[in-house]
């Protein structure tokens, strides 16, 4: 692959070993392209770029989570930003365990393990009894980092942690997923002159490139009619957006698996009517490389994150169609405030400025509308809970879905 075809001048170049890994993945995807007749729908490209065994972004060994680009990371998540995120999230988790009478926890996409370590420590401090904390993560490299992080922060609780290669058919407890849905492959659709086209991937001029093809499948056309209605049919003939079949399937799977307890998912995105608004004409697909966001998913395949915002109305419908109850939907700011993040911050002595000021600044980023507080949402499902959680006690937006 010719990296010059895609590399913006503002982005740093990877080292030789990383480039070799990317080149190996490019060769693998090209072989898949050839086998498919020279065209792949974008979700199949995205799935290989992120999850190809040993070579994809999440299944390979590159560092992903951190605070700065110069540490080799690409983006920061809430657990990396502040330990107060986990300390606060532990409260609704403890409440859900008690309300459901269950004793198991499961986390998807545990990253470096900071959220797991923080939750384990906080739940123990709250006196919450639980039997196990299961982690589902495709990356072997991340599993080792998670184990090391938990061993350092909560050595006495490491024995309760286990890593799963397959999901159980039935689960009773609380499931947590922070920034999991946005990393699932999406399909791309473009409306040109009133006609819908599916955007796929071809190999052209020694590089991957986009190529649009007419949509003919009845199920796709029906889904696109719903998108047209949301964006007001005819409101512009140059429109690009995503659909989220993989995230919907994931939600149905975990809500079917849940026999009793709760599922809490945190991610950035919008309800259907906002997601497909006519003014969001270029979609939400984005890439992250060394803490810089850009729009080229073909840059260094396997070495950068590719993501799309979550369409939460579809997620809500997928969960309830699987038989779960919608427990709540609100902004991250409202969820954390209801859960008591200011009380958790108040446990740090303001006179200890070396600890308090960084903690307060991090909380501000978690809550601010200009930072993570409004863009990030929390959606939850349940079975066997008679009431909602205090974290949804005010500011619930389920009616907007």
C-alpha cells in the first residue's frame, strides 16, 4: 500500500514494525476483496481493520488508551481520565446488584483495565458482595494489561476476575460496557440525487478507496426510507450516514443473555431523530490516531481507531425486542450527578490542592456540555428490577428515543 496516498502532513508516521503489521493487514484485506469480486461493503472492511486476529487495531498489540499522543496512545476514555468515574459508576452497579439479588459482574471491552480495577476497589469499599467479575475482550495484549492493572490496584480481588472467550447462554448480574458500541462496524449509505447508494471499498491506484453501488435489497431500502423520514425527505441530495447492524445484534445478544439484572452501556451518540437529521449530512464516521481526529479510514489499517457515533433509538429497540425492559436513557453528566459524583469528589480534601484540583478538573470534563457530559449518553436495560436506578431518577430522556 502507498501510505502517501492517505497520510496527512499533520499526522506522525508509524515506525517500521508497525508499518509492517499494517502492510500485512492490507494484504489480507486485499485478498478478501479479490475473493468478493473487488468490492466490499464498508462494515466488512471496518471489521477487518479493527478485529482481524493479531493484526487489527483492537486485536493487535498497539497501545490505544492514554492521555497524550507522545505516549503512543490514540485517545482517552473516561476511566483513563479520572478514577472518580469508576468510583461513581460503582454506586449504580451496587444498587443494581442489590435490587436484582445477583452477585455477578461482566464488562465488555475493558481497555487497560482501569475501569475494572476502579470498580472492583469501589465496590469493595461500598461493602458490595459479589462472586465474580468477568471480562470479555478480544485483545490478548489488552488482557495482559488488564491483569497487571487489576493486580496492582486491587490484588486481593484479582482472584474474582476471569476472562471469557465465549458468552454464557444465561447471565444473572450486571453488565457494563463503556465505549463499546461505537467501535462496532457500520455500513455506509450515501444519498445522491434522491437515490440511495451503499458505500463500499475497492483497491484503486495502489490504495483502498470508496466506491458506491445502488441499494437493491428490500430490507435496506425499508431502513433507508425510515432515515429519509427522519431527515425530511428531499432535504438535500448530498447526504452520507451509517447504519449499525453489528451494534444492534450485540445489544440483542446481551439482552437475550440477561436472565436477571441490568445492562449499562455508555457511549457517544444521539437518538434517531437527531442522528439522521438533514444537517448531519456527512455522517459521524471518524478515526483517531495519536489523539488527532480525522476522516480517512484507509490511513494505516490496523494502526488507528475507526468509530461512529451510536444511534440510541435503535439500541433501545434492540434491547426491548429481546425482552429486556428499558431502564433509562440520559446524558453522562446527569447520570453521574444523580449517582453522586460530587459526593465522591467531596471525599478529597480541597485543602490538598495537589489532589483536589486535578480531580475537580477531570470531573468538569466528565460533566461539561462542551466536553463529555452531553455528547456521551447512558442507556440501560433490566430484567427482574421493580424500579429504576437512582442514576436515572431525574433527567431521564427515554421519551426522546
